[in-house]
C-alpha cells in the first residue's frame, strides 16, 4: 500500500531516477501491483463483471514483451493479511471508501478502480499456462520480493512506494515508467525503455543515510505504524502539504546514524505518549508471525497459487474480507447468496462451533458479521490437517453436497463446464429475487463458449443477480481448491465475460438478433447446460410435477411442443424463473441462434475464436430426455 505521499515526492524530484534499457536479465515482479496496474491502466471494463478474456490477452502481451527482450519474469504475490493486525485500521478505512466508490460506479457509471472479483484468478491461471514462474506469499510480499532481488542482484518491477526504502543492488523499476507496450530494438537486441531508482540516489539527493530509510517509512506514516497525523505532526511544518512533511522529516533524520536512535527520539518528542502506546508503536516495526495454525500440506498449494490466500485469514484471524463489487448501496449485498457455501468452507478449515467475522457491506456501511461454521452430510467429521488424505470420491461428494447438485447430470457436460454449471445451479436456487430468463439464457450461452460479434454498449448498472453468480462462482472455486480439485478448475477467461453477458441480455430484451458461429455444436452444448440446470431447479417442485420434471427441459426443441407448453404453465406459479407465456418466450430463444449476416463485419469478441472452436469440437455429449432424481435442497 506504500508510504503515503512518497510517490508524489519522487515525482517532484525526478533526479532520483535514471533512464535505463531493460533486457537480458531476471526481473522480480510485484504481482499484486502488476494485477491492478494492468487491469486499471488498460481501460478494461470494471462495472459489468469484468472483461476477463481481454485481460488474459493483455497479460499474454506483457509476458511476450518481456520474453522478446530476453527478460525472465518471476512474479511474487501477496498472501493473507498481516496476522498482527497492524494494518487493520487502514484496511478498514479503505474498505469503507471502496463501498462508496462501488456505489458511485453503479449509480453514475464511470471508472472507480474496482477490480472484478475473478481478475486475480485469471492472472494466476494465465501465468501458469504461460509457464511463468510465480509464488504466492503467506503474508505481504514486499520483503520476499526484496530478498529475492537482492539475492539475484536483479531489479524489482513495482509501483508500490514501499520498495523505495529497500537497498537493492539493481534498484527498482517503477511500473509507471516501464514502457513494455513499446518494445525497442538496437541492432539485433530488443529492450524496454524504463527508469531505475536506487537508495543511493535518494540518499544523495536528501542527505540521509541509506540505513535510515526504513525508519523514514515508519515515521512518515506507512500502513504499519501510524505516527503521522498524531503527536509527531506538530513538530513538522503546518499546512504546507503532505510532501512538505516528508521533506521536513528527511531533514530531521540527517542527524541520526541508525534507525533505532531515530525511532526512540521520535517517541521521545511525544511527551503525552503512554507507556502502552509507546510499546505498541515499537512493536509495529516487528514482523513476528506464528504459522502453527497452517497445516504443512497446505503450504505448497498456497505458495503455488492453487489455494486461495484468503484461507490464511480464516485460519489465523477468523476473518474474511469479502470483495466489494460495483453495486448499488440500496441493494442487498451480493455475497448473501454464497454465504452457505462459505460456511461449509469455514467448517472444513476450523471445525465445529467456530465463527468467522465476515467484513461485508450493509447499505453504504462496512458491516462486521459473525458467521458460524456449517457441514454437509459428508463433510462432518473431516478435519483440515488430514483433509488431503480423504479419498477423492468423498471430497467430490462434499463439494456436490455444498453446491446442492449431483454427479450424474454434471457428467454429461465437458469437464471445464462442470464447476461453473454447478455454481449456476446453486445460484439459481438461492437467488432472491430470481434471475430473469434473459439473464439465465445469456449466462448459459456465455458458458457454452459462444462466438458473437462485439457491439458497442452504453454504461449501465449491472443486474444485482449477476453479482451473485460472481460471488457463488468465486466461493465454488475456493472450496474446490481446498478439497483438492474434485472438479476441474475452469479457465475463467475462456468461460465468462461480464460485458458479453450484459450485451446478450440487452439484445434479448430488445429483440435484436445475436450472431452465432458454429451453430450446431453451440446449440447442442447450450441444450445440455439447460437440461442440467433445469433438472436441479425443478427437483423441489410439487409432487405432481416430480413425475415429469426431468422428461422435458427448456430448450429450443422442446419449447415447440404442446406438452412443454403445459409443463411451463404448471410451473408458472411455483418456479422462481417467473416464466413468460410461450408466445413471448419462444421468439426470444429462437433469436439466440439466428445468424445475423448484417453484423458479420463487426469487431470480434475478445475470446479467442480458435480456442472456442477446439472446445466446441470436443463436445460429444448426447441430449438426454430424462435425468436422475437426486434430491436437492433449496
């Protein structure tokens, strides 16, 4: 999160930088900083669920630029929150700000720098596919990044001002000056123009010993130690701006040789500082952590990014900070629908009788909610230290019970679609209010890897129900990871595109045609998804419907039959889908698969055509008129 005001101070003092050409070396990359910088600086959509396919392409271009210049990237990402809670006040403040920004984005449109929920998953999946070496830390990555760069004597790429205080042999390459999109050539060699910073330049410019920079960061008011803004502020310049305070502090530090001397002197300036507060501030400089609660078997998956780092917050802090999506403050939290899933995950992590503090929003306020653990029939009795030793069939059963689906219908789908469709089934049963037909149809078309022509869309508020499927899918992925991948993890960039779903919804509601290539295979896969979803959705209907609930499903073919017409009429009073009359519904569904030649020259979707075609060619599932009768809990 950085030293407050330091980046601005550097911008005012450009002499601390020198122009360099980056090529032919290792490069340690601050992964979380890269994640935000790539997504936010690219102009990708933030308000409609994320442009994950385009983000994947952007990551590929970034890695390709490095490799073209013979740069070997090593990406290091943050893990869980600091167990000492030294940053809790700052994290809480920023969460409150994020809630207000998310509301502004939903109400007014515009960009408020709200990262889509699954962007980090896309980054990790893409890095793994490109065989880029990366690691996820147990805590914050700053010191691990610095230690690695110091060992290898290579630069660090980051936009985080925390790195300005580390004395690194090859220095820091600020992301804002790293021109990776414009690779240059000199003879036979390619290079990236950038700027480099090292502590020697900083020390010379401000007349401070290099070893004093950590003390400078602490006293300036970083995320760990909050001296600035309290008693210390009165000893600096008054009303002259943030950077002036930093410049005054640097001049004050010139008289010290060691950080401990400066810290003691700073605390001594505060005459009214209590003994307890003094000890607390001194402890703020320590980084002692106890990882005894983290089982050994989880540590490798955590470091490899195959297990969500949020597991650490639950284990060590009994806390989970829920992501804030772009959402109206006057609507319920999007995470309510997925809470039962999280409770099952908490049960596996903590056992019976424990509670986790979820940090969610209520209206426009941050709300702390105590949530108990829960268990499925198969998860009761399982404990985290030996969870990895449980037989795969039982781990699969735990996942399916949590998602309230059964294995047989899912087996009709290609492996990459099983977890997303299962999450969709769960969402459909828990969504309040229920999703509109157009939204469900558009979502399943997206999961079916449709290829459509991109169309320009206006900014509009995303449907609340779509936010819930984001949350349900995210928690499903985390639970699947914790259980050792009983279902294949879907490649998010290939299966979900938020802007695409919204465009489909708009077109379906307005009666516009949707262009679809490779129609027979796509239609076949779409029907299979519909069959699976409808089977689970109708399992809790009335007794007279149970005899026929799996004999017909909502598809293009069956909607043409009089028999299906009667089934839909019978379901109209009980189905959360709130189905429309058949004469209104059928034309909308038919439009989904009509080729629109007039729009064939529009810009293509950001999803890769060839990848989608290969996936569609693999689809060989047969349409089944009847399915299992496994019970599902609403």
